[in-house]
């Protein structure tokens, strides 16, 4: 794997994944947004594991990094839609869901897929 270039801070790319952060960059219960190919990506760390989603709310496209992460619940700051941050599934409304990005941790970096998938079907 190639590390991010320390001079230009450009992320490494490998097998459809982009290194966005060091594996110790976020504390448990923190979230941060990153740019992948012009798309805002929300990276969340819960219970020591990373999850990534498209960072735009499916309701009216507000940035989810402006929302609140409380335990495993992510609340959009614009109109209070609530999501399970572990799965991306909607809690209120139940029918909403976030677009999930696959995450890998390797060689001290968190890598996020360049393509989104639907949120977990498990309810
Ligand atoms: S834009 Fe997120 S709840 Fe409306």
C-alpha cells in the first residue's frame, strides 16, 4: 500500500479505495468529513470500528458532518432525521437510509471505497 504523500497530502489510491485518514485519527464517537473524487464522505468511529457514508443527507442534502453523533445515533442538524450510525439505516424516518462506503484499515490508514453501496438491509 502507498501512504498519503506527506508533501502534497494527496490520498493514496489502491483497488478502488482511497486512504483518507490515519487509523488513529478519530477518537471513538467522533466523525469527520473527507473529499473523495469531489464527493463529501462522512467517516465515523464507533466501538473502535470505522464506518463511512456519503456525507449528504438523503432528505434535502445538508452536510451530515454538521449533525450530532450521540452513541450510535446520527442526527442531521437541518430537520432532525435520525440514522443508526452503525448501519446507515434510518431510525426516523424508518424508510430513509444512507449510502454506505466500504472501509478497510491497513498499514496505519483508513481506506474508503470510491463507490457507494446501499445501507445494510438488516433491520
Ligand atoms: S436535510 Fe437532513 S433532515 Fe433534512
